[in-house]
């Protein structure tokens, strides 16, 4: 058995390198060798009206990119992706994640999809601000639909700030959410592999309403209670994920799902909890491929 670990063609950080190297190392211990490559070699192409798999000779692909065109093409060529194309696409777009999970008993903050504008010269209507203020109040959270590591998430404290941010983002996919004051500067990250919640940590920050480790947050081990386990495993199942990191907020009435990350970095989780996340993921991949 041989695998391909595929990273983005342009974007590389210590966290992205760590992810692929750890997975390759754990798979090697289990007798499975992987090539780690950047997604820059056009692994699938359309030739004579047909899709052709250029990335031949691999039994599976750990897709650590978010390029939905390549993932869709490779999957249509018969390559088993971890995660699958549809799951990556749903999780990469935060608005799609919330819409897909809605109506399935998953508690989430009140959310309004951004009104996407196609004309940079068009004005945001006053009634837009009025509806947002009425439904969400201040402070509220504005998120770009595409982004990770806590980037492109903004806390808005008043009308003037809201007007500036709406004008800035009107031609960019975004959404608005109710600010969960009880969870300001802290949340829970849960790793789910093969439908099972396997590791969790509480993240906290004293300087930012966002608690991401990459933004200076600090992690401590978190026990996975039954409610947390049920919520995260159900969300992962609904989204069709082999692997994910789910961010959970502390709401007044209990847990609230904040985000689902299909390519969640696990370096911080391994350091904080001592759990070998890469090994668990590697075991799931091998078992899944052998069942096919």
C-alpha cells in the first residue's frame, strides 16, 4: 500500500509541514509509505474529453489542500481522498457548514449569511445594518467564509465599525453571528477521527476574543464528556468527515458549535494532551483502504 500526501501548491508553514511529516512517519511505522508533494503538478487533467489521473500508483491521498477543483477531479478519477471532496468543500466554506448542519439538532450561534455584492460601487443599504443590529446586537462577529487559524474573524462593537466592515467585505463571501460573551477568549477544540472523538483541549487567550493557539492562545487537556462527544461525532458524521477538528463555544445553555475544520492542525493537540493523533488517523486510513 502506498499513499500520497498532498499540500497546497503555494502555502507552506511549520504547521502544514508538521502535519504531513507526522502522518507519513506514523504510516511508515505501520508499513505504508507516502510521498509528500505540493499540489503543483496537475494531478488530474481533462484530455480528449475525459478525466485522466496523472497521480498514478497511489492507493489513497491525504488531501491537506483546500483546492476543490483538484480534489473533485482526483475523486472522480477513483482516488480515495482523506477527507473526501464533498466534506472538504462543506467545511472550507463556513456558511455552507452552518447551512448543512442546520435542522439536525446541532446547537450553533445565531447566524446570518452575508449579502454578497457583485458591484463594488453599490452601497450597503441602511436596512442591512438595522436588521443585523435587531437580530444580533453588539458586539457581533463577522467572519469571512474562507479562512483558518482564526484569520478573517472580527468582533464588531458599534454601527460605525459595522459599516466599515460591511463595505470592506461586501464583495467577499462572509457571515454574521451573535457574539457569545460567555465564551470570549476561550473555546474547546475536539479532534474526531473515523466518527469518534479522540482528543480535546480547552484553548484560552487573555488578549484576544479568539483563542486559537496560532494567535497566542494556550491549550490545556479537556475531558470529553458525553454531551461534547455526541455533538462532535454527530457533526462529523453529517459532514461526511474521516478527520476533523471541531471548535466548540461555551453558551449560556450549553455547548455551541463554532466551526468545523477538515484539515485541522494537530500539533498543538498532541503537545497538550500527549495523544498520538497522527497514529490514530493513520490507523483509520489503513483500515478504511483495506475495507474497499
